[in-house]
């Protein structure tokens, strides 16, 4: 692992899951888009598609 030096004193990360209804398809595969797929649901709704957003906070 490489070490990166910067002026932050605290690093916080957080993930949030979003559940979706309906059909979602990437109309432009060359464009960077959110990947919507079935994943591990925390709410036991295995029938819903979802995506995860990851946050990094430095201060």
C-alpha cells in the first residue's frame, strides 16, 4: 500500500445503498454511468435492483 501525504487530519468513508424499481438500461455503453444491478440488500428485498454510492470526506 502506498502512503499519500496531505493536510487532512480525519478521513471518513460512508456507503449508501439505493433500491430501484423498473427497467434501467445504459443506452450509451461508452459513457461512464452508474451500474444498476442486483446486489446484497440490507432490507431483504432481493427483487429490487440497486446501486451503491461511496463518499470520502477529508478534514
